[in-house]
C-alpha cells in the first residue's frame, strides 16, 4: 500500500485518484482551487461522469480517498505523486504547460525523501526531461526521485470503466525501482493480466498522442466516406459494418457524425502537429484529419440550412444535444457550437436541451434558451437538429415529436432515428450518409 498524492482534481485527476484508491492505496487528491476541494470534501462530485460518484463515495467511506488544498503537505507525505493538471491548447496549437511546470516547482520545493513523480497529464514529447530538470533545480538535488510517464486513456462517459479495466497500462521510466513501484500501484491489474507496457519516457509520451491522433483520423475518414454515401445514395452504416468486420480495421470509431470534439482529440492532434513541425516532420495525414473535421462541422451547418432552402432567419430551431458526445457534460469543441454560431448569425431563434450540458453551454452563450426536456425544447419549432447521441433521443416517440413541432424538419447528425419512421410520418429530414433517394 502506497501513500499517493494526485495533484489536480479535474477530469483526469479525480477519476485517477478515485481509481487508484480503489486499488487499495491511500490517496489524497489536492488542488489549489480551494472552493473545488471544499465541494469534494462535502461529497459533491464536481464533474459529470457515470459511476464516478459511487467510486468516490466508496473509497472516501473506506478512508482510502481524501481531498486537500494543502498541496505542499500532500507532496511531503506522498510516496508517489501524480501530476494531473490541465494542458490546454496554447499558441499555434502547442500545449500550454505552465500548470505542469508550476507543479514541478512545488514538488522540488517540498521534496523530502525519495519519491516517484508520475505525469498523467497529456504532455508533449520531452516534457518529462523538463520536469526532471525543474525538480532538480528547485530541490537543489538534495533528495533523489524518479520520473515516470503514465499517460491516461480515459473516454469521457466511460472513464471509470476505462481506469478500473483498461486495455493497457503504459509505464515510461528509466530505472527498475520506478518500474517496480508503478507495478505495485497497479498491482490488481497485473493479477488480472492487463497488458502493461514498460518503455522509455519519450516513447510513453508519444503513445498517448499517437493513439488519439489515429482515432481522430479514423473518425474523419468514416465521415468523408459518409459524405460520398450522401452523393451516391449509399448507406454508410452498411459500409462501416462491412469494414469493421475486417479484423485489420475493427468497428470501433467507425461511426459517422458531425465531427469530433471534446478536451482531447482537437487539442492533441494540434499539439502533435506542432511538435512534429518543430522536429521538421510534416504530419500530412493528421493535418488532413483536423481539416476534414472542421469541414464536417461546416457540412452539418449546410445540411441544416438546406432543410430551410438556405434561409433560417426568424425560424425557431431546437438543438437536441450540446455536449460533444453522450454521457458527459463537456461542451469543449462541441459540434453544437458551430450550429449555434451559424444560427445566431443568420437570425434564427434557438431552443436547446441537453440532459447534462445545459449549464456548461450557457457559460459560452449566456442568452441561450435551454429547456429541461426535449419535449419542451421542440414545442412549436420549425426544425430540430440532433447533435448528441443521448439514449433519450434515440428513444424519442416520433409521432409525439411530429405533434409538438410546428414544421416537421429534422437533421439527425448522429443517425439515431429510423429513416422508415421519419418517412411514414412525413418528416423532411437529412442525416449523415444514410439519406434515401
């Protein structure tokens, strides 16, 4: 059993801290945001993530998980310190590492014995060396430590499952003692024979970016195939199913839609491109995926406008789904933002609903009219656009929907509605690569 400090109580830090405590270790999650820590100490889960509240409560009650705003004391008491602060997009797509380096200085100033310093935050290649240098400088090299790169692969909406039952664990280190310590941290996964990859720090840093960039490419690719399907009357669902049966391809991330968003794919693809350019490497494939993703968002706007013959002025449009994907309240880089911007700039009236993300989207658009149900949002509207694949949208009674709207125009950007039902009820509709002709 180790004493572990997780610095940063955002999405990665909170999920990781709770997950590690569930492995049997004593974990304290710490943050300089005192108000956030107080909320966590009072039992309030500060992010929306299915299963997280139960995981946190279980380990708090078992006295394995606690929260503190005293970062310095948490560092001093820990055997292993996880850095899990944000690395937002900076200039020219590069990562802003200011928070990471602030944590490195705090660790150096409070280093009081041998510790493992482990980065969970997504950081560019070479960051580990910079963190090591900062800690050595600020600690005056009075105490030994080892640095580890341990990237996370958490999908919003299924992060708890992803942490407790991961596909693999990546441990990048330069000494046997660090590897052995991290194996102890993840001991339950070794027992379950989860693949654990031991590698260098730089390789571990690249694995995270390479994985996210590849998935981004895959999404953009199937979206472009869907666009071909639009033109020839083919069904992209059949195409993607046939492709996915091929073991070399697999069916995962072959789901067409309005383009990827969230806190990882947009930021990480740009960061990888920026890193590569600094090294003189031109990532043409990844660049094309980023460009295709933006074009896909713009294509959804055009599809919506086409339902109204190009004129949405004074039309009332219901947007169902504001989060970038289902099972999260994250609206960062959400395709719904492009729809909102286009509708507002062209004089449309917007009514919006998301089961979890209303409040977060209103932080970006304080004048956005949000509702507590899809039924209220669609009442008397001229059109509906589905942007997020929430189950309650999948299960909508289309007859009821038809009776609530003023005009039966619908754009299904997630392909979750049955085309036959839409046609029987007389909807004027469009989707992504499935439109019948």
